[in-house]
C-alpha cells in the first residue's frame, strides 16, 4: 500500500500528517517574525484558510406562559445576564425569543355542525431588545396552533458561524465573531396579540379575546476555536 493510500484510509495517520503540516507551516512564520524583532502574534494578520470549530448554544434567561388579550402587549423586562453563572466569560453573540400558541376562540349560542364555522388566524408578534439591538418578527396560528422565534445578533458576520472553512486573516475572523462584553447586561422582550374571530352562521357566534402564549428568552453563546485548514487530499 502506498503512503498516500495509507493516509487516506488511516485516521490516526491523517491526524499525524495534519499536525506535521501545521508545524511545518507555522514554525517558519514564527522564526521569521522573531528574526524581524516583531511579535509573532502579528502572523494573525496574514490571510490563510481556517476552520472555525464551534456550535451556537442557547442558555435560558427567562420563560413563562401568559394569556395576552387582543390588542395588548406583554412586556418582559426582568432579564439580566447577572442571573447566569460565568456570563462574563462567555462569547454572547445574540438573543432569541421563542413563542408557541394555540387557538382559543369561544362560541356561543347553538353551534352544531357547519353553522359553527371555523376559527380565524391570529397574529402574534415578538420583539427582543438588548441595548441598541432589537428585532421583531410575527407569526400566525392559522386558526389552529403555531410557533415562531425572533433572533437578533450584534456580531458583524453571522454567516461565518455556518462556514466549514474561511479564507481570511485570523484577526479578521475574531473581529467578526467575537462579541466581547456586548452581550452582558439587561434584556427585554415584548409579545403582542392581534386576535380575529372566525365566521359562524347565526345564531352561533364566535369571539376571540386573545391568546395563551408560552415563551422562552435565551442568550446565544458561541464558543469557538480557530484552526489552520489543511486539505489532506493535497498532501
């Protein structure tokens, strides 16, 4: 078996080859910057191909289940990262408000068969707020049940979270996905309901006073590691 075939089929040897390649590539750069009397960390400004390892995590700030009357708004303002252990050590990049709801129309009078009609869709809107960052999104129960979420981010390049590899400098990657302490502090959320009653045949009548909405507010945390990417097929 050739060395190339062995590398392709042996995971341990792939890792060994990757490690060797990393040191072969990084050591010359280190000694170059050292020889120039510069800080070796300056190499982070050199454009290269990197992997960003990490998955967004969602940590609850608050939750509840409230009946919200038609035309009314529920304000949720008792949210703060002080309630989360070691929040100041996390890379908090955004916040998510998730809502779920079911139809709650009432009928009165004789409502048998087709004359009972059908419920109408209601609109539920949610807003998340953290400092100057806010976002609003609406959803519908479509006359039955439904759910939706609204997210807001304060990092400059959210798309990098989904990329397998990126070609840019390490310092630019950090600047794009590291929020520093922007995620610390107070949060707010608002949920409003616009309810509609469906049609019915007289003497049956329908009414819709509002919606029962279950909600969860979560901070979005992204802990990551940036590693040089080496294509094993090219070794």
